[in-house]
C-alpha cells in the first residue's frame, strides 16, 4: 500500500516523500527543487540556507495535514481517483518549482571549459537575471528578519561572469613588487647604471600608473643626466596620471623649473603642491628657499610660517628661520630656533652643524666644538660635518687636529673632492706644495667638473710663481661653467693675477666680467677701485666705489613678523615672549645637569654655558673641551678606523691609480672605488 505525505518548512523549498510497502524508489520519482542527474535519495532533503524566496510567497506550498487520514477512509475506487488527483497536483507543483527555482552552478575554470559549457553558463546567467527581476516584484510576506537578511545577502552573491574571470586572470602584481623594483632602480642609479634603472622605472609606470614614486624617481635620474626636458615630460605625465593629487611630483617639477631658471613657473608648481597637500612641508620649505634666493625675505618668512602652521614642527623650517635670524644679527632668536630644530630631530646633522657654524662665527669656540661633536655623532659619515669641523680647527691653529678630521672625512667619503681640496690648502700652507699638488690632482680626477678645485689649484700655482700654469687652471675652471658664482670668483682671482703681472687692461676686463655675474661682490668692486687708485686715477676709483653703493641691493628684514609668528611656532607664547625680552647674558643660563638628563638637554646646557663664557670675549682654542667625547674611540667603534694609521691610509689611497671610466650615458665615475678595507692595516 502506498502513501503520500507532504512536508513544509519556513523556507521556500518543499519536499515530497513517497512511502511504499515494497520500498521501491523506482515506482515514483521524488520531486526536488534541485536539478540533479542522480536519483533523489529516500531520506528527506534539507532545504538550502540561502533561499531567495520566503515560504509564504507561493500558495502551492501550503501544508495539508489531513491528507493521510482522509485517504485511509476512502473506498478503493475513490482512493484510486484520489491518487490520480494527487499525482496531477504533484506534477503541477514540480513544473511550477522548476519554473521558479534555479540552482547556481559552480564557477568552472574558464581555461578548460568548451564552447557548449560557456553557452550554457551564459544562458543560465540570463535566466537567473530574469528570475531575479521576477522575484523582486513579488511582495515578501515573511515576518522573520533573518529571511530578509538572507535575501539581501543572496542578491550580493556574484554570479558566473566569464568577462569578470578573464579580467581577474590578468590582475596586477602585488604591491610589494613595486617596492622591490623601486629599490632595485635606486641601487642601479647609485652605481650609475642609469639605463637599467630607467627601464625598470618605465615598467613600473606601465603597471602602476597611479603610483607617483616611479615618476619622481625617473625624473630625478633624468635630471642627474642633464636630460631636463625629458624629466619635465615625466613629471607632467605623472601629474596627469595621479590627477594632480600627488604633491611630491609637483614639488620635484617645481625644483626642476627653478633649476632651469623658470621662476614664475616654479612658483606656480610649488603652489600646486601645497594645494594638493597643505601638509607637505617640503613644498613650503622649497618655495621659501626660492624666495630667499630672490631676496624676498618677507615672503619667505610667510611661507615658512604657513609650513609650521599646517605641518607642525620641522627641523628644516626651524633651521632656515634660525639662519635668517643669524643673518639679521638676532642671535638669541637664532639660538632658540636652532634648539627647536634639534628637539624636532636629534639626528639632524644639518641643524647641529648650522648651529655650530653660528657659534664659530661669534667666536664661541668651546660651544662650537661641542656642537660639531654632536653633528658627527648624529651622522658619523656626513662629509660636511667632518669638512667644516676640520677647517674650523685649522683656522684656530690646530693644524694636526684639522688634518686628522679631514683625513677621517676622506676615509669615509673617498669620492668627495672638497675634502681633498681643503687638505691640499692645509698642506700647502703648512707643509709642501708638492703634496698639495698631489691632493689637488686627485680631487680633480674624482670630479673634473668641480670648479673650486681648479680655482684653488690655480691660486696655489700663482703663489708659487707658475703664472702660465695658473692661467691654464683658471681657464679650465671657466670652461666648465662661466655663469656661476664660482666663475665670478675665478674671474676676480684671475684679474688679480693679471694686475700683479702688469696686464692692467686684461685685469679691468676680468673685473668687469666678474661683476656682470655677481654685482654684489664687495671684494671685486674694492679690488678694481684699488687698481685705479694705484694707477693715480683717484676720480675713477671714487666713481667705482659710488657705483657699488648705488647698485647695492640692501635687504631690509622687518621684525614685525615676530609677533604673528610666535603664535605658530610654539603654544607657550608667554614663555617665548619672556625669552625674547631677556638680555643676552641672562639668556645664557647654565642648566643643572643630572644623570637622568637626555643627551639633547646636556648639549643645550653645555652650549649655553660655553656661550655665556664666550660672551665675555674669552676665546677657548684648546681641543680638550671637557665634554667627554673621545674622537679616537669614536672612529674606532663607529667607523672601524685605526687612529694611529690614518696618515698611512691617506698616502696609500693617493698612490693607488684612479681609473676613470666613462659610462654610456656620458657620466664620469671612478671605475674602482677606494676600498675601506685598508683601514684594517
């Protein structure tokens, strides 16, 4: 005897069970809402959890609990008729379910499916879209919030889309590949392999056009090769690709235009950088430096103030403001700003070095020496720190100490020509001209386009009486670039040479050419006036002096900006105003140092103490400052140099042949680096 039973649940699916005495499932096929190629099992099939229709949306799925009881009471003839009606109802229900419900097929690999499978998938996608539209029109009568949430979730489930899968197969590489490529290009650029670096960066631009780092790096490499127009094109494309939202590209482009002499365009680009990101401190600082070089002090102060307002404390901004104060001879404010710069960044070698130069200018030798020590500790391999400190000691008469510092700088920076140039001048003044020539020659080989090396070498040859050699060296310096300030100094020195040699007309032409480059040079004007006065032309000499005072550009630095600027640089306005109202002696107050005091506070306290003693015009030229800094131990630990073998290492480095190789891009570079392994001798 057969028996049918219907079951329904809160979900939209419904299952029909057929019970037979023989338990033969082949007599009747169970209706299931899922299309499958296998026969349905005899046990109940649970409805899926992510059904898209609630159970009450279809009247065909209503439950009839009295079916089995009523069928058992009928006679055989009526029961047969009743079974036929039930079978028809089941068939109708199956057909309706097949029209309403569909099963999403799993996404297959697009690379292995054939054309028939693709067509079937697309057809299923179109059918599902039509059914979704139909189902959305039907009102939902389910009162359960879970069903509504599942319905919204099901609508967001992605359906098979061949085009989407094809695009995913061509996805961009991971972002880490861009970082690795940029680092590799940076290393290649350091090795002067510009062609390979450009190729890598161009590939980065093709794959990641929205990332601005590739444009910045490529533009800088092109600028180093003097390919300025190409660099400009790269920056322009970068701004277009990033939709003008990358301030770094705008800033680099502005620096390039400033280098090319397009000041108006540079100002516009700096302005665009600040609009793209008003917190980009490099744009504010670069724009201020441009205005400073043009003599617009007030404009520069305004830009630096805006940089601090929008970006907060920055050591470069504080340092630039401190230099402006020092130039205006407001030394108390300059020291305060230098202190702010070093507090922003304890490892800022430039801030310590600029502060040390200020104290050296004011003849506060002890304070300057302590600041030089802080500078080399902040950056042990900084060539500027070793060079300025060495020249400072040599000018004080500490020749051995100055020579030692410059030698250390050369050991850690074997390709820097300035260190060898200063060493050559020291050796000429205190040793021999032959050793100085060796140093000058090596410096000129390291950088043949460094004009000061040729000028210093020519000056030494002139002092030695080699007039023709000096002229050749001066001419070599001018052949590099005849429009720079170094060229103006070279023309002035050459003019003095011709004046001493008796070639007065040539000397006058050289002085005039020097003033055409730099009309603000007091030394050149006075040298020319003395030439005319020595020849008995006192009237002409007076005219030259008057011309200097008439054409002199005097920059007036207004102090009114201080009151508005104090609101920006520090929230403690009252303490700053109190600080600026103190006299010089009371400003240098000795701080009590304890064992828990930080290194920055120690150097600030010791610097103020040294400056206080120096304010009484006490010059301390003694190398031992009592600060506890051991130079020999420092270079032994930090730089792996043997202090007792510095002279031997310098002599060895000068004797080694320096082979100059020319790269394919026209950039001169040493073929072999001076190895620092010789420090272990």
